[in-house]
C-alpha cells in the first residue's frame, strides 16, 4: 500500500467518523450497530496512521517503505502515549 492510498483511506475514514459523530449528536446517541462501526473506524484510523508513520520513518532513514507492515489492531490500540 502506497502513502497516497493510505492517505485516501484516512480521508474516507475521517469522513465516516464525522458522519457517525454528527448522527450521534443529532440523535442523542448511536444504536449498537453504529456504535460498533464507530469503534471499527477509530481502530482502522489508528492502524492507517501507524502504517503511514512506519512507512515515512523507513523512507526517512533510508529503508524501503514498502516493507512496513500494518500492525494488528490490538497492538496499535495498546500503544502508550
């Protein structure tokens, strides 16, 4: 996956996240299906941002960005800030 594709995916996920959050505000919450989808979108966004950072770091330090691997959701979600 190339940087441009990851950035496009991030953009689409951000739009979906906004739509879900707007819906939540208008409706006073989300039904269980939409809550589950919002969580999936948030996790996927974390994975995409992580992959993009990994690719850019490899490129910056002379590595091949195409060797960067997407990390499992549970690993990305448990990173410490």
